């Protein structure tokens, strides 16, 4: 990594779908070259040739396509990735008229990098194992979100013509709920099948537990109550079956992701650190590891990690005005993961339960209480991540005793 003072030229790259505009300025801000290259292998080769003329070069690019970042990392230059919101602010500061062109965008990035880049953090070539793990976890979350959307759509459809199914099955994330709709698509099909087929279905799906078996049979027996018209039932049944088939395929793919993620996670040298975190489990531990990465120098303090994860609040102070609000400029994937992790620790970890309950008693919302709890957990995570130690509940309790934690004062046990 080069010292920022050694750079003699600064480039801004305005990427697009088919072509990319590049503007290069020298140390005084004078434009020395402007080029446009196609988004093809030949285009990227041409760009590397042009950039090779400047041995001490820094590049700024607006965050976007992964392949653009990867290609720029193959050059000899030092790369800086700028958030889209910041890039827009730099453009407004440089072009007060509000004009926007690809050429202006590239020039604004280059000039902003020259003037303010010494405060920015350069991008380093990521560790391949960690990068792959992070991307797989993010893609799996996307599939899970699609599954949630399909389940919501399925439940909405069932309310219109088949409320009995919603009454019989509470958890619609389970495959047996979808299998029921595929087997008995509407009340007429359920009535035609009869009790013997109902019993066979429950046994086949391993739903013959005493506490729910007879209850479901009683619900099925009321198939002629609160029935929609034949036209509505026929049309909505086709939609419901289609959604169930898509959910079954999507669920298999999510399980495939679980296997791929687990295989990579077991190879990672930091696995034991994240395995020791209470409530992280098989899914949240790999997500936390992937988002933090492997570079210990990336976060110089626990506070920098808390800001990156979005648990640290933002302060606005001007004169007598003082406000504190939620931090929105952060890693949204990590913030979501920390929220889920904090919720799990509030169920499994004694001191987390006490802390969460205390925050709720103060009048904080569920989300705010979990955000505060996540703030405390990130401080612990940053420390063990830096030292390479695993989380030790007994050691943490001794630290709480040593520093007179108010949590132990509420419940010394």
C-alpha cells in the first residue's frame, strides 16, 4: 500500500453497463487524459495500458458492479471505492449548476480523490476464502428474502379461498405446509379425499404427534365451512399450488447454500472465534465472519466496527440543538446480521437477557433494545477478533464483576 503523498496522478472511473469513462488529473488538478473504454476484455486491456503510463496512480470509483472493482484491482494503481451517496455529494460540490454527465462524474471523482483522498481507506485485494464466504452468505439471504415474499403471497391467497389451511398449519416455512396445498389444493379436493387420505398425509409427513394430530383432523372435517365460490377457489388454487412448487425448489437451493457455506466456513482459520459466540449458530456465525473479513487492520477500534455495523448512533449538534438518531450509512448486511444475532443472545445468554429486559423497561422499542445489545456484543467481538481468543463466558463475567457492571447489580446470579 503506497503512501498517499507519493501519488502523482489521480483517476476517476465512471462505470456503466456497456462502457466506462475515465478522467486522470495531475497533482495540480489539471486534466491530463480522458478516455472511454468498452466493457469487454479488449476494453479493459486498453485501460490497463493507459493507466500503466502513470506509475504513481490512485483511482476512485463509485461502488457498484463487482467485476468492475475486480478489474481495477488487477491494475498497478491503488483503488478507492466511494459510496454512491458520497459520490453525489462530491459532484454537487464541484458542479453547482447541477449538470450531470459521465465525463463530469469521472472528473469529480478524480478531483475529490486528489483533494480529500488522504482521509479515505484504500481497497485491498480480499482474501479469496473470506470473499467467497461473504458472497455466498449474502446471496443466501437474498434467497431467504424471496422465500419470505412467496410465503406472504401464499398466505394472502389462502385467506381469500382456503382459511381452513391457515388454521391447520401455523408455520408456513415448513415443506409439509406446502405439500398439503399440493395434495389438497382447495376445500373441494380436501372433502373428496376423505378422512383416510387425511390420516395418510399426516403420517407420511410425520405429523402424527398426539398434541396436533386429532386437532388437524377436526379442522379438516370442517372443510365445508366458510368456502369461497367455485370460480375463486379454482383460480386461487392454481396460484397457491404454483407458489408451493416454487417454495419447494427455493428451499432446496437454500439448503444447498447451507452446505456450500458450511464447507467453506470449516476451512476458515477464524472459525473457532465465531463458533464461540452465543446464539450465532450455523447461519449467523459464517455471516458475521464474512462481513468482518480477515484484515485485522480494517477496524482500528471497537467504535469503528460499531459504526460500520450501524449500531453506533449518529449525533447532530448545532448551538443548543442536540439530536441523536439511527445510523443509516453503514454495512446493511452486517447490521441485519447483528440484529438477528443480538435477538438470539437475548434468548440464550444470561447477561444479554437482563440487558435486553432493562432496555425494554426503559421504554425502548424492541429494535432499539437489540441495537443497544448488539453495540455491546460488537465491542466483545472486536476484542476477541483482534486477539484471536474465543469468547469465554466466565472470563466475561469476571470482567463485569471487576468493573462493577450494573447488569450484575440487577441480577447478581
